[in-house]
C-alpha cells in the first residue's frame, strides 16, 4: 500500500498558515522557550554545586578549613563583642577544639594559618577566664583543657583595641592604606545622621561598576527601631550587637536588569561589587558597619518581604548594620589567607 502524498494531506497546509499555529509559536517563543533555557541552566548550576565535597559527604581539606574558619569566627566575634560575658559559647568552643584536633590528626596544621589562628583563638578564650570563671563550669573546662593539651602551642590571638580616631585615620590616605584600614565593626554608639548614609550610598552608586552600566543594586534604609529589630530577628549573625545599630541597610539586586537566562549570576556579581563599594563609602564617611549575609530559607526571605516593600523581581543580597563608632572598641583580627593560595598564573 503506497504512502499518502503530501497533496493528500491538505490539513498540513492549513495548519502551517493557521492563526492557532502562529499563536502557539508566539507562546513558545515568549513563554515556554525562556523557561526551558532557565531549567537547563538551573540543572547545570546544580550539577556544579554537587561537585563540592561537602555535598558528596567526602570532606576535603578545603572544606574542613572553611568549616573551622566559620566556627573560629563565631568565637572571635564573642571575644570582641560589646558587653562581652564570660563562659560564652561552650558548645561552639568545644566543637571548634575537636575540629582542630581532627584536622591536625588528618592533615597536620603546618602551612595552614587559618587552623593555627583557630587554635590561637581557643587559647585567647582560655586566657580570658580566670580561676573563678572556670569554677562556674568545671566539667566544660576539664574537657576543654584536655583538648587544648593535644593541640600545638600557639600564642593566644590578640584582638586589636583601637580608638575611633585611629580607626578612621586613613580615610583620606592613599587607596592601599585606606583599603587596609577598613574593618567590620560591631560596636555602635548613638544616632547616625541620615545625611551621611545618603552620601555614602550616593558615592557607592556613582562609583560601583556594573555590566553595561545597568546598575542592578537597590538599597533600602531602615531607621525605625521596632522595624529594625524585627528585621534583624530574621538573620542569626547579629546576636549581641545588632540591637545597638542605629540603621539597617537592605541591599538587593533587580533581575529586571537582566536580559537573558545566561546572565543569571549577574545580579549577584554586580550586587557584590556594589556591596564592596558601599562598605568603602561607609568607611570613608566614618560610619561603623557590619555586613550580614542573607543565606536564608524561602520562608525567611518571604518574611523579610512582608516587613518592607521589595519587588518580586529583586533578590536580597545582604544586610548592613550601621551606626556611629564609639570612642574605643575591639576589632576582630580575622587574618587573611596567603595570596599564594588565592592567586595562580596560567
């Protein structure tokens, strides 16, 4: 039996010219195709993330160091916190000591300044507590001292104690001195004039580069104390100092400024560039500030959007607590990785 010829199928010609097909093509081009591209890129990004050792539950040296840095930073912040109390963070201190001991047994600590600094922070914690403070928690201190005895003899870390005048002394110096002088501050004193915040944001807006000058970043300043406290309650990295901040800046990036799915990372890249410029601008205007990450669940992100008006097309990047710096305060030392670990010539 012979196959029907094209001329035997007149419906094909009519379908090719029909308004229904044209409508479907328009729908596919405008609605379906971009979503298929987004889905493919999402799968690629997920695959890349799944290559990380922590996802595979086969922890690498790099991941172990990163975990130790996160935990020593929690203890280090406690050592410099305003209104610091003794015997804080027993669970975190014990966890950090055990992680340092496990890292030493697996990889050794030579050539790993981050782990050596973690041990130095633990020794600084021990040096802060006298015999009367240790008597309040004898079980913890017996276990902690036993862990310290198995770690290398590293001098206690010192957290710089500086004056306001010394901290901002380099704001008009050359860029190298200026950049090295900027540090996160968790000490605030008194109200901060809104005019200085506006000036800092304007400076960041006028100087931060962005892809094709699209300027993705948006900033919202929260000054109301009640709203500030509700906002900071959604972020768990400001305990012990967030309530002292006079203002909170919510920094986001607008995805409406993106023109294709391939630019999916540009909101974060360009927003991150803006964030650093904003930190420099705040430092230039002598505003104490601390950047708070916004790595939260969808529920927490929606709770933030219920508090302040943020368009659905915007992604929240970070929060910044701001305030006047007091006359004297402590700064977390937080040493940096050696440049050799971060720079490669290929």
